[in-house]
C-alpha cells in the first residue's frame, strides 16, 4: 500500500521535470534586453519567440530563407540579424508552416510561434506581430540555446 502512494507522486514529479526541461532555461528577455549588442548597420533584428509552454516537447528548427537560425522552444526566444526586406520564415513538424517577416534597417521585428494540435505531432506556426505586441509577449520568455 505504501509503494502505491509513492508511485503517483513519482509519475507526477517525473512528468513535471520533463515538462520543465523542455522549456527554455536561459535568462529572460527582460533581464538581457538592455545588454543586447547593437543591430549591425543595414540589418534588422528578428526576435523569434514562443510564449506558451503548450507542446513543450516539440522543439522544431526555425528557418529563415531556408537557413536554420534557431529552435522554437516553449517559453523561449532567440534572435537573428537579417538584411532588410521580406524573408520567408518556416517551421516543419508534420507539415511545414510558412509566413513572411518584413525586416527594417536598425529595427526589431517579432515572429510569434503558436502551437496547434496535430495528428501525431503539434504544429508550430510562425507569424510576424507588431512591435508593441512582440515586445510585451516576449518579456517573460527565456533565451534559448
């Protein structure tokens, strides 16, 4: 009887540990925002973030113009400096989801990754959001590796 009481606790504790380890673990955007390097001349900074932990085990590559620039991680973010103009952002799990991000010289752009249930694996959808929305939603996200 004693072991039966411990088993559910162990399963819950293990599940929580796996869930939390699937989320980003670096410093938060709010903590490092003022220490980020300047945006290089002629480029813009693209912040890619995923404010939700839903589907945390799914960490697909994020591609800009078919080049891997990072991973979409639950409650995480990363950034990449890109040339000005329009760029294709794509993320593949069961299928590839694509969208466009417009980059302006010297300015930040924000791409929010939303997670939707899939048949076998969650789908991660990229979408550019305005600067006010992105700046607000990214604050608690943590820098991914």
